[in-house]
C-alpha cells in the first residue's frame, strides 16, 4: 500500500501527498477501527499508509499512522525536523526569553533550530552584531533577512531543503512576509493543488504543510505573546544549552545547577567569552521557574 504525508486535515478529511508521486494529493478519511479505538488523531505532518479508493476522484483511506518523531498540540503538527525561530532586529524589539524557550523546546524534541534575524534593514550598526554575538556560541545556523533584499533569501532556500520546517516567533517579526515569499517562489508545482494553496495563503486557521521545490515542507504557526515550557524538568535544562555541553561534569559539585554554586565550569564560559551573559541569566531564570514548578507540584 502507498505511503504519504498528511498536509492538512479539516473536518475528518485529510489531504495526503503521495511519497512516490508528490504531485498527487488524495483526500482521505480514516479507517473506522482507527477512529473508534481513539488511539491517535492524525496530524498534519504524519506519515501514513493509505489505500486508494477512487483513482479518478483521488479519494483514499488512511490505514495506519507511522511512528512519530515528535508532535505538538499547539499548533497541532507532527514530525517537525527544524524550527525556524524568527526574531526582528527591531519593531518589535526581540524577546530573547521567547527565543531561548523556543530553542530549549526544539532540543528537547530533537528538532534543529534555525535562527532567523529578520528586518536587518532596521539595523543601527550594532543590533545585528549584538544578536549574532548572543547566539553564535549555540552553533546553530543564523540567517539574515530583510524584505527589501531578495538575494539573502537564497541562504534560506538551501537551509530549508529536505527538512520539514515550522516558522515560529513573536508576533510582528515578519514570519508571514517570509512565508509568502517562499510560497511565491519555491513551492513545488502540484498542478491542480496550486489553487488550493493560493486560497490558503493568508489564512492561519488551519495548519497546513507546503511542499518545497527542493524537497521538504514548510508551515506557519501563529505568533506567540507568551509561551511556557512544558514537559521539561529543571534537571535536564542544562542539556538543552549547547554552549554548556563540554562543561557538564567539570563543576566542583556533582549535580551543580550552574546557577549559584562556587567553582562552576559553566560560569567560567562567561569570562572565556564563550557564553553570552544575558543568555546565561535567562537560563538561571528558567531554571528557577522550572524548579519552583517542580517543588510545588503537589500543591495544585
Ligand atoms: N522594515 C521591515 N519590515 C518588515 C520586514 N519584514 C516584514 N516587515 C513588516 O513587519 C510587519 C509584520 O510582518 P508579518 O509578516 O505580518 O509578521 P508576523 O511575524 O507574521 O506576525 P504575526 O502573524 O502577528 O505573528 C509588516 O508590516 C511587514 O511589512 C523587513 O524585513 N523589514
Ligand atoms: Mg503572520
Ligand atoms: Zn556548574
């Protein structure tokens, strides 16, 4: 039976793009047993095995959902490889705590962060450099964009190829602007589907994956005003900071939280210029918040 990927689901119908011939989309329902057993609700991004019911009308039936790499409830999506964390140089001023939380979430779910510094046209000669200095020690790719310079978008194009990438970030940083440009230029020609895509272009009501010409998929997510970490314990937080990696285990105290203990090898990164101080301070804040939640876990 053929395999495909769910691009979107509305009212119990799922658009499944075939793996072998990604120019064809089948509108599928879910096999009855699956539905009744209530085990898994299919999500956009799910890899599925399906059966063709009607070749002419492109109708099918989802038989099985393949094992997920990861999944999210908000927005509802599965199997994300990469999260494009978008920040603006200015307007709005970057919310670095949100950026750090998104990076932490990525690493806890085995997702590669791709950092986008957008609106570089608003740089005053220091801001782009400052943002770069904050995040360069993470080792994640950083892409610089502004809507007035189309050359830069080629960097983005190659970073997206082959991955399923969700775009996230503060409201107003320019996510939709970037996505629209991608959709105008690099979407795979899916024949009769392009009409659907055009209609869906400016709506964010449904999560929808779009297939790129170089392979891979993109999807938009709504802008965040607040975002809280879930399912992450204070103990594991340190593992979600790539800068700390080669220092774990080198502190004077076993089980060092790297927040206030003496002779902390992580804190030495600050004097060595290998860790941004603001990012470290936000780590301490997040650690204390997660620890407090943990300590109060039976009180609610
Ligand atoms: N100066 C400048 N403005 C930009 C750039 N990119 C986007 N904008 C503007 O920033 C504003 C917000 O852009 P959007 O693309 O709607 O931002 P968004 O991240 O999708 O916002 P939400 O949907 O609310 O999450 C718009 O007025 C854009 O024209 C840029 O590179 N430079
Ligand atoms: Mg938007
Ligand atoms: Zn330490």
